[in-house]
């Protein structure tokens, strides 16, 4: 979409303070009002503070924080990130300062700084009980609107099997978190699941309010000068443009399986990419790798979505959710 098209489209949004207050972009998801459907994906925005001088967080619908665990985690050895032709691979190891530090420092800062953007805290754990314990400790915090449970973590009691890959473990994780809060809970699923629709149903039956799809895919990139992996950990999670068709398909499968809101993510770098996810069934769309490469991209996507709605006579972008025609 050209600059001229954007300017012409935004000018046509009646009554708006273009583009971030466009009425066409407002959406209501899981009991929360979002200024627009664009979020920052978990792990790419840290806890917001790090991006305060780079982008205007309040221009977005919200952000999903970096992972929060019960205890501090050092994460994987460096190097943690590497690029390849189709995107990026990372093995950060879910490094974070732990729930107490996040509650004492990060969430109060977000509560003070943000007026519009919603804050969704990404929660991880080593065992089933960790998820509920993290949620319980955070739940009276200011500046917190919802949770995203990363069930792609390995369950150390089950030999490293992902929580999301076992229906009983997934049900236990979501049930415990549900008992600890009345806030919305999204469950983030892996693209490698054999039946992602079935897993989504298990999560919703256990009390989830929404589903996030997809997490990164496992991969390996080799440095041919050293004949070793480019990442210190070895393998890592693949993200970026190559992941987008996988995420869009997973979104459509989950939309067919459950009636709850979906956060679609994976390879989003433009308004057109976001629209793919919305048409496939997502209510919110998260931007990750593209924002790491260029922190201006998420705000540009919001501007371009406002222009697209004006140019196509779309009064409510939310009306496009799940309109994919596929017999």
C-alpha cells in the first residue's frame, strides 16, 4: 500500500483522529476493549519499557509481555538469535527476572505509562502448578488485563513432553490458572500439534477464554564455517515470513473447532498479513519478528489497516473476522 493510498484512505475515516482512533479498528475481545487489533507478540517487546523511546505503545491494541516464570531464569547460552533467508531462529530459553520482580517493577511501569494499550502477561512453568501460582501472585497487580499461557513449555515431570501435547496436563494447567483469576486467559499453542483443533477444545473446556496460534516451529540453522549450530543452544524456534501460512492455517482450524477469540501470530509484517489472519478467524493479531527488525512496523500496520477500511468501505474491521470462504 503506497503512502498516497494510506493518506487518502485515512483522510476518509470520518470523525477519527487518524489513524489510531479510527472507529473501524476498535474491537471487543474476551470482555476487553481494544483500540485496534494489533498487539506486540510475547518475547519481542520485553515488558514494554525497552520500547518506550522507539515506538508509541499506546498506538497499538496492546502487548503480550515477555514470559514470566515463578523463579528467575537465566535462559539459553549465547548466541540466542540468528537470521536465515526465511526469517529468524531463536533460543532465548524464556529468560526472565521471575514473577516477584515483574510484579514489583514492570507491571507498575506499564500501569503508569499506558492509557489505551492492553497488557497480556505471558506465563510459563516447569510443572503444572507453576502456571496457577504465577497467575495467583500477579492477579492483584495494576496494569494487567489478561494472561497468555505458553503451554509449549516442557513438563519436567513428564520427561519434557510439552504441556499442550498432553490433554490431561493441558487441562490441569488451564484449570489451575482459571481458579486463580477472573481475568481472560489465552492459551498459546504450538504449530506442531497433531490436532490443534482438539487441543484448542481441551483448553476451552478447561476454562480458557481464547487461543493464541501459533508459537514458533522447531528448527536448526548451521554455520558452515564452524560446522556448528548458529545458536548456542543448538536448535531453536523459527519465526518470520515463512511461518505465516502455518499460522493462518492453524487459525482457521482453531476457528472451526472453538467459538472463542483467537490471537493470530506468525510472520505478520504488513496490514495485508494481518488481514489474512482476521479473515481466517483471528480477532487480534500479534507482530513479532517484523517488529524486532523494524520497531516502526506495528504502528504502520495500524495506519494501513485504517486506510484499507476507509478505501474498502469497511465500517468495522471486526466484521471480517472468520469470513474465509473455503468449502
